[in-house]
C-alpha cells in the first residue's frame, strides 16, 4: 500500500471526551476500522501503474454508503 492507491474500510465512528491537564475539555472523534480491504495493489514493474483487485476482491457490494452530512467532521 502506498499513497494514492484505493482501500476500503468498514467499522464505526466513536466520540469521547476527557479533561486535559490544563483544565479544558477535549473532544475526540475516532474511526475504528473493523475490516480493511486493499482495492488496488502497486505494480512492481512500473511504480506509477496500479491494477485493481486481488484474490479476495469482491467490489463494494458489502459496504454501506453514508451521506456526507452524517459525518461529524
């Protein structure tokens, strides 16, 4: 995997808060990935080329689309 190649992640978003040592409250939003799939692989013969797939690649059918308005950031 390297920058620019596609990967898919499924999981959940969680938020939490804590009191910082200087007294103010800090809010944190985290993405907790439960499954990651590499959707493209680097082609060793040509660094700039990539090909889709892999032996277990099955597309996007099992990923649930979300509206950008549902994302808190």
